């Protein structure tokens, strides 16, 4: 994986996170959206660690 691959994936995940956090939440889907945000955060942390290794 190259630096540009990591940057692209981090950008995509950050954009997805912004979309989720900026929309009005429907209380019936709150758990799903909160779980998705946690998964995105974990992915971003992983990619950040990978970026440090490159």
C-alpha cells in the first residue's frame, strides 16, 4: 500500500464520517449510525498507524 492509497482511504473515511455527523439523526437508526462512526474511527486510527510505518 502506498502513501497515496492511505491518504485516499483516509479522505474517503473522513468524508463519510462528516456525512454521518452532519445529518439529522433518526432516533430509530441511532445505534447503527453510532456503530458506523466507531468503525470509521477504528479504521482511521489503523490507517494512521500504517501511514507512520511508510
